[in-house]
C-alpha cells in the first residue's frame, strides 16, 4: 500500500501473476494485474468490549512513531484545543523503529513538553496486537494522520471496535457512509481542521457516538473482515 515503489517493487510486480493491495492510491494500484482487496480485520478480536471502561475525554493514536505518521499534526491540533480550554487526554501508543524515528520521537516530546507536564499528552510503549482492542474500546476517538497513499489497517481495527476514526486519507471518502464523511475526514496536513473535527466529535452525546460506532463496525463486517479477504484470495489460487 505504500505510495512509492522502487526497482525491486517493480521487479516483484513484473514476475507476479496477481498483485493485491487495499488502497487505490498505492504504487501497485496502477498495474492491470493488481486487484484491490478488503483490508482483512479479525472482527472476532476487534469488537466492542462492554467490560472496558470508556474514557470519554481520551483521544488515541496507536502505531509506529515515525515521520510518515504525521503525529506532529495531532500535537498541534490538541494544542489548539488546550488553548480553548477543552478537557482531553491524548494517548500516543507506539515506539520508534529506527534512529530517524527515535530522533522524531524526541522532537515530538520536546514540542509537547507543556501538555505532557499537564498530563494531557501521554506517550505509552506499544502493546501486543491482541491487547489493542482494550485500548481502542477505552478511547473516545481514534486519529490517523498518515497521508493518502499508505493505508493503515488500524483505521479499520478501530472501526471494528465501534470507535469513530478521524483520518485525512482520501481513500476513506468512498468507504465511509455519506453522513459521516465530513465529520470523520479532515483536511490533510491541517491541524486547525483536525482540531475542529475532534471538538465536534467530543460535542456529540454518547448515543450518537454509539450509533456511529455501530455503523462503522457494520461497514467492516460487510466489506473488510478477514473472512471476506480469505474468500477473495482463494478465488485467485
């Protein structure tokens, strides 16, 4: 699903019978042998959990701490919310994977030092995949800033848990129900617009959030479950 491809990627595509990807913006999507596939979420693992306490002021980012994830945009957005007096806690769950990523994490923490001191931004180490449903279920909203072209599976894992997901990925424009596209898609690279979308979702009552979450889970069950992905792969074997 990466938007960029080198000679090795081109060679791999050339010698393949079929290429699967989930994003129409991916490098591989332009080839005639490419097939767009469901994301493939384990909906038995990623589901609403009634026994997990919901933190109604929690904003969640979960993923690798890396420049491609654009976490600085989220920090800038919550700084705007803080200046407006909003009660929130941003939980950033993940870790860097390279030296460049580690340098990026240091810069993020430096830029967020005031909100870290207030307890409004918390950095937490990554957890095993099987434990992430608890973190999703304990949060109010999930935010993903990865640019269009890449396509993070975490967006759909979140939706399968019945959680509103905010993203700037234009792929979601054709996937989300029409009534939620404006609500859950923010302008790419725009922290001010992101802050407005977070503020709006925080203003909704629990019943509306639950209704949204149920529709999102239904979308994943119908179009992007692991079972549906396996069925489609088997057709090409």
